[in-house]
C-alpha cells in the first residue's frame, strides 16, 4: 500500500484567489510613492470602479469584460499599471494562465526589465509571472522570474505574497536536481516560521519527496516532526480547518508508511488519534481496519468496517468495504456469518453495476445536471473565489468526478458558454427592438417629407424662379439696348408720367401765344428730364445690377436649401448607416452565436465523456469485487456443505 502524494494546492490553491487579489490591491493602495506619480487611494476612473464592483460581486468574467471595454475606450486613467495587474490576477483566478502570461510579459516589456514600472509594481509582476509559469509546469521560467523578485520589497508591500514566494521557490528547489539545492532549500525554509502554514506544506512535500526518492526513514521522521509541530502550535492566524486537514493528511500518510512496513501497532497508534469527523476519517477507518486485521485483532477491524458501512458508500474506493467486512468475518472463522456477508456484498455490487449501466445508457446533459445541485442567487449560479461553480452532487456517486479539476473546469466552461449564449440571445432581441425603432423612424420621416413637400408647394418656388429668370432677361436686354428708361428710379418714373400727362394736355389745346409759351416750357422740361435720365443712367444701372446680384445670391441660397431638402428627402444617409451597422452587428453576433453553439456542443460532449469514463471505471472496479465476492461465496458454501456432510457422517 503506497503513500498517497498530497499536493497542498488542492487544499490551498495557488491560483490567484479573490482574497489574494484584494490583499494585493490594498498593498498597492498603501504604497506611498512610485517612480513618477503618487498612487491614488480612491478609484479615479469610473470604468475602473465598475470593473472593481463586478470583481467584488464575484463576477470575474464581467470584471474582465469591463476592463477590456475600458481598454478599447482609451484605457484607465489615474491608476498607473494597477489595472493590468488586477486583470492578470482575474485571469489567473479564471484559469486563463496563457492570457495572464501574455499580459504580464507585455507589462514587463520585451526584455522583462519593466523599466517603466515602479519598483513595487515591477516586483509583483515578476512574482505573478513566475507563478504563472509554475502553474504551467515550466520550472525554468518560473525560477527565472521568481528569482528577479526583491524579497525585501515584496515583504514590505505584501507579507502574504512574500510567504508564498518563499514557498514557490522552495518547491522549485525541492523539484530541482541541481547541486546545492539542499542548502538553498534550508535557507528558504529558515525565512518562514516553523508554524507558518507554508512552512508546514513545505515539510509535508519534503517528506513526500524523500519517499519518492526511496528514503522511507527520512520521510517518516519528517512526518513525525510535522505532526508534532502542528499539535503543539496554539497561536496561528491560519484557518484552523486547514491546519487540521493538513494534520490528518500527515497522520494518514505516516500510518500508511507503517502499514507498508507491516508495523501495525504503530499504524494503529497514529490512526487512533484521528477524529471520526475529520476530512480523512473514512480513509482512516479503512486503514485502521487493515492495521487491526494485520495485527491479528479482526474484531477491531470489524468494528471499524461496521462504522464505515453505516456511512454512504458514494466514493469508489469505499465500495471495497462490503467485501472487506465479509473477508474479516471469514478470517475470524465465522463462515456462517461470512457467507451471507459475501452474498450481500455480491448483491450490492450487482445492483450498483446495473445502476451505473442504466445511468450510462440514459446519460445526457439533462440527466447529468439533474444529479447536481447548484447554489444560486438572483444573478445566477454562485462561484467560489477560484471561479469554480458552487455545486453539490444529488447522487453521491458523482462526488469523485465532481471533485476532479478537469470536470470542474469543463462544468465552469459549460456554464460560461450558456451565459454567453444567453447574452447573445439578449443582444439579438435588442437588435429586433432597433429594427422596430428604425421602421418607426422611417414612417415618421415619410410624414415629415410629405409635410415639407406641401410647404414647398405653398411657397410657389417655381413661380418665383420663373419671375427671377424673366427679370434677369429684361435687365440683360435693357443693358444690351442701353435702355436708360428701364433703369429709372421711382421718382423719375413718376415725373415721366406727369410729363406725359402734360404733353397730352398741351396736344389738345388750341395754338395761341399762351399755348406756345407753355409748349416751350414743356420742351425745356422734357429736355431737362431726358438729360437727367441720361446723366443718372450709370447710377441707376449700377443700382439695378446690385439688386440683381443680391437677388441672385438669395435665389442661389434658396435653390441650395431647396436642393438640400430634396436630397435629405431622397436619401437618409444616417438612417442607412444605422441600418448598415445593425445588419453588420447582427451578422457578427450570428457568427459568434454559431461559434458558441459549436463550443457548447464540444463542452457538452467533453463533460459527458468524463462522466461516462468515470462510470465505466467504477463498473470495472465493481466487477472485480463482484467476482471476488461470488468466488468467496462459492468457496464458503462448499466449505459449509462439506462440514455438514462430515457432521452427518459422524452422527451416523
């Protein structure tokens, strides 16, 4: 029985959690000065404030979207490079390690120096970039970037990040095959207190590494020392449940080391200290039964198995409990009790195999989701600080696959795709509203066009244009004929009319001396009038031409305005542009919808494939237990039959 390797990241993930991100932001806000500017203590940009609001609501996807929108709209002002670090942290919390890597790399520049950043921001950017590479398994780049971090600056800015930085470097040293890593590891561990949770994780992983290297003695000594430290520690700022979980894990690992070496007494002593309500209580009970059976105390093993049998056997490894219980009864030389126990075990396995087969035959997205209980609020399904959905299995047979990281990621991806599909459907409904708005606008436009045409007709624009043309032709003809009379003023025309009346009157009078004198006076007046008209010809002509030019300009303006109105009535470019943009957006949204639908299909199939593979593996394992139970049942039945035959022969 080998030692199960415990990865502390399962209990304390190194993903960029929400709490860690918040601590980082607080540390940034508390920094007194940067290279060129004083960091603000309040949000100075509304778009950044909106992104932070979505973040604090636990909506990492919406926060990332707001940051992306802000970037497209010109970026965020007043916060330096903090939004980029926050965005990178959100990407890490969402599992987007590659995107986070590109962002941190871009932030630090091509040469990785980050010369344009403040020392604090540059320091933490190196830390997070090293963390990205660590999560991706690239030890060389992880070590290179973590090695650039200034520990003093990091410790002053954020002591929690400093402790994690020590842990990551120590883990890299632990996994390295370089010479001198033992001394480097010791120096790193010395920077953490012995009771620090990160130091405890390092000690546990050091024991696992020693065991992987074949040094079981060292592994046992490290586990014993770790258990002693945790048990003796009384003051700790770390969550008590986390320390208790690590303590139980260390005890279970130490007990399994003892079991591997057949040290049953030592294993029982360690397992006896584990609580029955702990995280690893069920595994401890089973290992206790194994140790008790190996010690030759099957009754204690039976008590442990009976306790375990009373619990839900929803994890695959627990399916061996019915067979183990019957086996212990057989070892206790109680065949009459062992036989029905094996029979019950066989029936249990047969029933479970049929149930799993039925589940596999009816496996679909609907049936799968019916087995999951999601925590919801008014905004949808809740997520934890790591971006995982808050979900519990309705059927405990789903617990193991639900606990796997790949299934959680696939489930979260499926949920996000559904949210995106809902978002697309909402936008498509809005486009329908836009089309109705455009149709309404077009109807209103046609009404206004009809009103405008009626107004133009009432203005008699064509008659005004005809009058303007006739007036222009008349002036042109008068200019060509040098017709001075045409350009007379109103006063001159009035005097001309009076002279004509006088001429008509004199023409009707008899010829006498008085009439002759009057006619002579009239001739002098007419001569003066003709001279006056000839003398004012240039002035009157210029005045008429000036008025004509002003009239031309007004008519041109009138024609231009009328033509503009006609153009507006004939072609609405703004309406056409809006319709074009809506149609283009609809096409893009439809394309995105098709891509989301394809991704949904792939995610759905991947999720169902994982569940089917898990169910198939459980069936295969149960088939082994079923076969062993039936063989044991047949063996015991044969033994009891032979014993009864011998007993009958003795009686005869």
